[in-house]
């Protein structure tokens, strides 16, 4: 049975037809509108576009939101229009197919566990490094969602008490030191601290701190820019420190690093592994989780959402 996975993001709504092997056979995409009804229209539109070309049995939605444990309603979505909305039932009524709803990082974790870097592992965590940090955790192949459907929000673990302010309202969250935006913020701080240092990054962004992005910092680090390399080393350090906290609580067999920042993993993952190995409780006297980068790229959430929709449909 073919199913459709839809990744509902803050900038685009991306959908794909996925088979039982996790292969994406066809795709559709549209920009994310700002209004609630317009967002429902956008999702319905990409689903109908793909249904016109393929026979499908169910739809899975992957959303960056707090999802209720029954996976029918969105409680809160910081970058989308939904607030306490029965999204799954509304979309199901419009498209005439069963609809399953899931947090996007959870969907990504399922995809990597079923078809990618975490295949077959008993306890697997996924850490998605992007604008912030998303996370998913599978225990014996089953997603861990917590009592109210919002776990695990690992990006908001406090790693620096009183540190950088976070959009969640707290200070010193992990994602403020280990994400694409964190990488840019660290580079800006280093450039301000060393104004006389002649670097490629300084010349490219002179007088415009807003032009410093995580992608630009990563590119400069590859080119040997010392400020960018120091910023990347800071990210590696905080990734390792955070992974040690995750290991202390969950003791995963494997941690899959996903998200846009993972594309630059050769610049930080080995160093992060060293920090993790030294910071974990019982360092030197316990097995460590294997660290791997995601294998399914930017279609991970689509594949995961479609897979969850298939599994849910087959259980009914």
C-alpha cells in the first residue's frame, strides 16, 4: 500500500508518495500560508495532487508542534497557525482518507529507525540540528511521547544556567548553543571579540552581523577560516555536552544526527564524540552510543509520516 507523508514546515508544505520500503516515488510542494484555513487548503492541495497520480491508502502529517497523545489534535505550533485544532480529523474529512498526525522529529526518528541509520536498534535517539533542536526517541521500536505527547523536548534542556535567552522563555537552552542559529550567534560573538582579526568571515559580513548564518559559518570553516573553525569547535563541544545528558537519562544504543547542520558533520562530529565520551557519567567504564548522521536527507519526516500512517492503517 502506498501512503502520503506531508512535512508541514514554517516555510513550505512538502508531500511525498512513499512505498513500504521507504522509497519516495513522487513529490509535491507549496509555500506555507499564514492563515489556519489557508494552511488546511495547502495540505489538502498537495495530497490531492499526488492522489491524482497514485492510488494511496492513508496520509501522515509531520508537524513542528505539540501533538496530543491520541495524535488527532495540535495543541500548539510556534511557527504555524494552529492552536488547539483537531487537525487530523479536519484533513481526513477533506481528503477522504485516514490521517495520522505526528511531531516532525518523531516522524524523522521513525524513518531513520525503519530505513536509515538507526535501523534495528533497540533504543534510538534522533537529534535534529536546524534552526533549533528537534528530538525523537524510540524504545524497542516504539516512539516515546511522554504523558502528554510532548516528549522529548531535548533542545530546551538547560546547559548554561543564565545563558543566552531562548524563544521558549528560558535561558541557556541546549539549542541556543548547538544549532544553526547558535553557530551563527557564536561566530558573531567571536567576530566582536576579535575585531582586528582578518578572516574571510569578517570580510564577507563586515558591518552586517545579520548576514552571518550557520551555513555561511560552516562554509568558512571548510575554507580554513579561524573564527569559523572556533565557532564550529564550540558547537562540537556543546553537542557533546548535551549528548552526555541524553545518555545519562536514556542510555541510547545509537544517536542519529539529522537536520541541516548535519550536512557539515565532518567538521564537528568527531570532536563532539570526544566531548561526549568525556562528559558522560561513568566515562571510560560504560558503553557509548554510536553516533551516526541521518541517511534519508530532507525527506526523512515525509518518509516517517507516511510510514506511521501505513502502520496505523494496517492496525485498524
